[in-house]
C-alpha cells in the first residue's frame, strides 16, 4: 500500500529515478535494490538509505506528468531575512579567518514565507522541470518535504570512474565577463577545486579539467570538472564522507572543530538541516549524488528558502548579501513564488 511519500533524482544521462513509498530505511548500502541516499549536513543519520516500495526510471523533465494535476498554492507572503543577524555571523567568520582558524567557510541565510495553501506535489513538479546542467531532486511525505534544481553534482561512480566538480564563484549572467577576471571569485573557486583534488589523490588517478563558466539563466558560476580512475572499491558511504562538504558549502580546512562551528552558525540562522547535504541514489550498481542547494523546504504552508555564500578573507559584507539575494531570487523564479 502506498503512503503518499515520493522521492526523485535526475541521473546524469537525461533520465530521472522516481521512488514511491512507503520507504524502508537501512544503514547499509543495498546490494541488489534501488535506494535513495538522504542525510543531514552533518551526516548524522544512522540509516541514510531509503528503499522505495516501487520505483521507475522516466525521461528527465517528465515527472510532472506522473505527479497528477496541480493543486495550486496561490501566492506566498515572504518575510525578508534580518541583515543584522547575518552581519553578526559574518563578522565572527571574518575574525576567525584573521585568527587563522578558517581559510573559507559558508554561512547560510534563510528567507521564510507562508503559502495560501499547502503545495502538495506542486513544488516537486516545478523542480523536476529543470534542464541540464541542473539536477532535479526532491522528497515529500505528503505534508512536508524539499525540492530543488541543483547545479552541483557531489559525485557519480560508474565502472570504476568517479566524476565530481568544483562549483564556486557567482555572478549575474550579464556580469559573465567580469566574473572571468574577478580575482576574489577565482581565488574562492581555486580553494574549492584544489581541496577536492587533494581529497581524492590517494584513491586513484585524478584528472582536473579546465576552469570554465556554467550558465544558469540569471546566474553564472565557475565550474571545473574532476575525474578519478579509482584504484580500489570505494563504498558510496565512504566517498560521500570523503567529499562532503566540499569547500563550496563547507569549511576549509575541514576539521571536526570547523564543521561544528559552521553547523552552529547555520543553526543560529535557521538553516534546514538538509540544505547543502548530499542527496543521492543507487541504481544498477551506479551511485549518483548531488548537493541539495537551490531548493525550497516546506511543512504545510510554511516555506523556507535558504542560500549560502563562500566567505574568504577578501569577502565584503555588502557583496555577500547581494549574492545571497541573487541566489534566492533565482529559486523564487523557478518555483513561481
């Protein structure tokens, strides 16, 4: 008997995996069945694998046809985030960077809203309509859930080849040429790319591609593809723990202390535990996971829209505040809220 819960994830080959509940959770990687990987930002889940009662693979972008008619959520009344709260955290981060505790970290601001009526599966349908290079993802239990269109693949593993990326450095699409020569944004991106390469260098032969620019309608990002020819059998759990969080969403250096401090800052600012967390799926022996960003979290009619920004020594409060708004506006446009 179905219980109304549903999960989906875009795969790299223009297909989407959709799973229907009830889901059974386990702490071990399923060897012969399909399963979704759900965890929080701190990777504290003791049973992150969610096995659906049934599943199907459909063409990317067609999930809306499988979710039923739109119920319509009407308008959304938004409450602007408090600049003073973010400013206080930003100043603490800047002081920690000057003291040498961090080179970079990623605070998150949330914007809260109230819908006229619960969204049902409509947010899932809106997220699923995205085009490549975005990856649609989502989960709903009927009352609450999350959905988004992430530009960031955490990792894909198939046939002994691991693919990942560095994605950091943001600008408006009309500022593309300026981004290409912006020393602060290039430095932030290189922090991320070099850190990922270093974390993977002992498990196989690493190939780093050239830095390019990913274009996403109103936003552009620096993007560097990275591949690893794995020298051994690495479990999905181990690979997630090795890569998550990348410095695009986490601290640099990444230690227990810097992670605990970042999580404390995130909680002060009301960040959903799943924002920036890995969300993935295993199918036919292949594992794919994205970073859960550019999305919406909801419960009933209450909506949370989070966005993060990378802070380094050269960062300035007004510029980061502008970047956070740019990212939130892009999400609002996608979901029509």
